[in-house]
């Protein structure tokens, strides 16, 4: 099966690498040249336009930064590949439900899937990530080899692509809020004079600390915040989750606070640092 991966950020590169290890034929494209070097060395072919990447592919998987980038690339792709030649497009990006529905409407024959990924780049490379699917069921079934071989599991959420994206946003909101809560606990323990190595060990054992945070505990306690999920992206995801809730008449007071904390962290110099850098904002607030 021939797959095009559009977007060579950390997740896009990880997705391409995982597909290559599972013996898919992979073509990659990135809007900024120079990001696909290692993936090309591993066996991918690099294209110079989205249309070139999609030529002869069974499916296009997009992994892009935000709603604007996704809409732009999708428009370029559809304009350059009239009718799509039965091409299936799946968007793994974290965007708004409205954007996912708009992408479905752009795609000839509605052969579009929202396919947000649960897990980070390393999870994806190792085959431990999970994928949520929303959109055309026949398209989802056609790409079953991708979901089966590249992911630990897949879950079809219905023909509305916005449903899969909504679940991904809620998942990310839980992550962002928990990082803030653990950051407050860590800074309080520091201020109280605890031995932080001991606190760190306790946090790994506490049932109240979600397992998903274990790969960030060391970074929150005293790391350099060099992970992949930036505070800027964290603020964007919380904003999207908050907007979804408000569209349904639900006000999330905590979401407003969490969103603002990540925005402030980005504004104060940690825009490209991992979301664990929000702990530095909490440290700044110590009196």
C-alpha cells in the first residue's frame, strides 16, 4: 500500500517512520524543506508539492500544526487532484471539529477521515499509539492495514469526523490540566523544603498521578523541558476543547485558567518548550 504523509513535524516524521518499518511505501512532503532528511534516509521518497506526494498513493495522511495549515493543504490537494482518483485523505492533526467537517465536505466523494492519534512520537514509532477514526466508514475499512499495522488499536467513532476530533481534544485537555496540577504540587513541595528526589519517587507511586504523566515527572521536577509537545500547542488544544464545550452550552471554568497558563508560559519564553515548562510559570508565582 502506498501512503503519502504530509507534514514533517515530530508526529509526521514518527508516522512516516512507523509506516516504513511496517513495509508501506511512503512518500513525504513538508511545507518547509529540510525536515524529512532522516525519513528519506530510512526509505521514504520526498515530494515537493502535496499533489506530487499524493500521485499514485492509496491514501494521504496529514499531520499538520493547526486548523489553518490543514485547511490550506487540503485545498491545495483537492484542487490539484480533481476527483481524487478514489484517494482517501485522513487527517491525524489536532484541529477543531468544524475544521474536520469542512475537510470532509471538500473531499470528492466524502472520502475523508479524521484520524487523531493518542500518544506521542515515540509511542507512534514503537507501535504503542492509538488512533480514533471518524468519517466515511468504507474509507476507514479500506485503510484497515494502516490502522492494524501502524497502531496498537483503532476505534471507529462514527460517520461524523468531528466526533473523533472532539474525543482527542478532551483527552488532551485532561493531559494539560493534569500537568498543571502536578506542577503545583511539585512547586509546593519545593517551597516546603522537601527532598525533591524523594517527592519524585512518591509521585511515581501515587494512584492520584495518572500513568500518562510518568514520562514527564522528571521534567516537571527538574528537567530542561526539551520534549515535543510545546506550550504553544498545549494552549491551542485547551482553547479548542473549551470552544467545543461552549458550543454545547457547557462552561469550563478550569479550562479558562489552564489555557491562560499555557499562553503565559509561551509568552514568557517557553513557546517551543515542552508543556512541562508550565511548572516554570508556577515557580515564578512563588512569593
